C-alpha cells in the first residue's frame, strides 16, 4: 500500500492536535483540582486556611482556642495545650463541609507520664463532587508537650504530615511543624502563643499557596469559674498572599447547669475579608461530651457567602 505525502501530513497534524488536546485537558484538570482544593481549605478553615480539622467545641466558639486548648483541642490549635491537664482524652468528629466530608480522631495522653505529654491525630477528607474530581486529603499530627510549671506554663511542639491528592495529581505532600506555649497568668486569665506550619510544604504557589501557610499568633482568655469562658485570638498569615494577612477570632461558652454548653463566636478571615458567625451546643459531663458546632459565612470576597460548616463530635476524658 502506498501512502501519499498528504496522508502523512494529515496524520501528523491529527497526532499534534490530539497531543495538544491531551495537554490542554490535563491543564484544565489541574486547574479544577487547585480550585477545589482551595475551596475546601477556605470553607473549612480557621481564620487562616491551614487547618480543616478543628474539633466540634472550637468550631462553635469561632476557633478562638490559642489560650484554652486542652486535651484533644491542643492537637489542632496549640500543642502546648496537651500538657495543661493530667488526663487521657479521645475525641472523634465528623464535619460536613460545602465540598466534602471530613473524619477526624485525636488521642492525648498526659497521665501515663505527666512530665511529657503526647498525642496523635488523623483526619481524612473526601469530596462529594465525583464527576470532575476525586480530591482526598490526609492530615497526621504528633504533638509533644512539657509542663514547665504544672497547670501554669507549658510548651509544645507538633509534627504534622499533610497530603492532598486528586486521582492523578498530587497537589501537596510534606511534613511541617507547629510550636506553642501557654501561660496561666492568674486563676482566671490564660495566654497562648503559637506558630503553625514552620516548614514550607508548598513548592508550586499557583497550585497550593495558602493551604498550609505560616502563621504566628496569640490569644487571651478569661474564665468565670467552670461555667463561663470568653476567648480572643489574633494571628498573622505570612504566606497565603503576597502581603501579610491578619485574622481575628472571638468566642464564648456558658454551661447551663454545668451540663449544657451554649457557644457563640465570630471570626474575620484576612485572606478573603470573610466574616463568619459561629454557634454550638451539646452535652458535657466530668468524663464525656457530645458537641456540635456550625459556622456561617456572612460575607466574603470569594463566592461562599451563606455556606456553612457543620461539625459533630464525641469525646471521652478521664
């Protein structure tokens, strides 16, 4: 069979078009993946975008937990918090986000060896939009803390591994570090400072900038006995944008009959000028708790106004 030069040229042109289409499709897929991941982190974030696992109680209080993190909450908000009280703590939670589902489990042990507290947490995210993507995320944390002055001053360090993947595309994968310190200045006054994501995990800014940004911040809280607490946090997000973004959060909790918590909070996200209202409730006993929290976006530069985050959790501590 003789093949003409025209047929060869036509075949070559067709192959080039197919190759170009394949490259274009891959670029579109990468773009969609990046958009979905960024949406995930924005919808489920604290004031900055780095943490999509927070715990049901902090969610209801605007995540103003830098100075009052104890037990499992310390794993996510301030690693020094796991050494604030001598206990065993286990907390499991489920979050319904605008883009997918999040399952989390945290364990803390400050009782076996009160001189060194340790914890472990695992969170797994999977999206619901299976037509265009299959985004999954794995977040592993290992905090260690020392009570410099028991129940007064503690310091902690947290190792974190974060991996976010599409079916065919690795968006982000790597280790980073959190560090923190907490001070009980008086019986009712608490101060906490923390730095999160001290090691860079994003090597391509267009793909993963803002997912795990470096943030440095602090918080203060006032307790009225065991039934009332109000807390406020402020932090600087140094890497989510070309300029530093400041985030702010405030929240409060009141226990009715020392059993039924009522929680309210507000947070301001500097990265997208978002205003978020939070609320929560549940049931607490001396050894266990059931909690639920909800966050509602009041306004934002992104297209997520009115979108909510719902988190429910069960905890045991003794």
